[in-house]
C-alpha cells in the first residue's frame, strides 16, 4: 500500500530553491533512506511533510488524503511522527514526563494521566530508558537524548515515523544499539523515513533510498545501487569512498 506520495514538491527561501519538483512514494512497511550533502534539502523535506514549512507548489498525500500545508498538530493526529536533528526535550521534566507529554498528542491521545504514564513506561522499556525514567532530560547523555527523542515521537502513536539524523555523533557501539532500536520499531509495523549521513546505517536499515542534491532527486533505488551510482559518488560520496 502506498502510504505517502510526494508529487512535484518545491520550496524556496528568498529566491533560493531548496526543494525542486521532488516526487517519490513511500510504501507501508518499508524504510526509505534519504541521503545527500549538507544543505541539500533533506530536513526541509521533513519540515514540508510534517507542516513546519509550507510548500510553494506540489502535493503531499498521506494514505490517499491531501496533507499539503496542514498544521503540524493536524499532521501528527493523522499518524505521522518525527524526530529533530537537535533534540530539544523539556529539560526540567523527567524522562518519563517528557514521554507522557507526547501521549497527549497524536493519532490516539491517552485518556488520562494514568494511561499516559503506563504507556509512557512501555515506550521507555522499548527504547531502553526505563531505568532512567526519573532523571531529568538535562541529566542524560547524548545517546539517551537520542533515545528520548525517538520515544517522544513514538508516544504520538505514529504509523509513519520520520527519523532525522538520530545516529549523528554516536560511537560504533552506540550506533549498533540505535540500529537495534530501528529494527525493533520496524517489527512493530511502523513505516519509516530516515535522513542520515552514516552510510553504514543507510545500507543496514533501508529497503530503498532517494538521494537529493541541491534540492533535486538524483537517484532512487536500492542502497547498494546508490553507492555505486556515479551521480551519487560525484555529488555526495566522493571518489575516495568509491575507491
């Protein structure tokens, strides 16, 4: 089933085209990797899908319904969750309270605090933060803040989850743990789009990738084909990687 359909999507800032006539589809149950150089428009794409930015032209359809330029709260209620490159949890709230706050929104908000607390604990167990539930978010380290960012997005009960560089800054062991988390989320039946610079991650988790350069899609296909495509090598990977 086609879950997300983007057609001829464009966005500019002050005359500078950031996304140009971008089209692609995302199918239920798959993980779509989105890669490209810094400034290529990847996060802008996420912002357009989730309503944090308005498109200049084009269409975004989710489960067959037009969602172009809907407010973030409306998009969230429809079942699209996301993380942000820079995690910004409520620093004075505990890890548990941060996730409980997420249960107040999304496709099926908790009916009361008791339900929110119980379900927040389940999510914390999923992301392996349950033993740190009573720490404030300002007290936890980078990998745990990344986990908390994912937990807060999961708390909105998404059918589609957009992950924006959740592997950035992690060491090899932490990256392996994050890969396990993505696999766990996939087993729950959640479809994902993953923006990432770590090629190992994209090769490991993605069923398919699109490569964006200067706002233009230059490749769509398997991760293995992407790393051997001359356009991708020239625009993003570099000849050193190819060699």
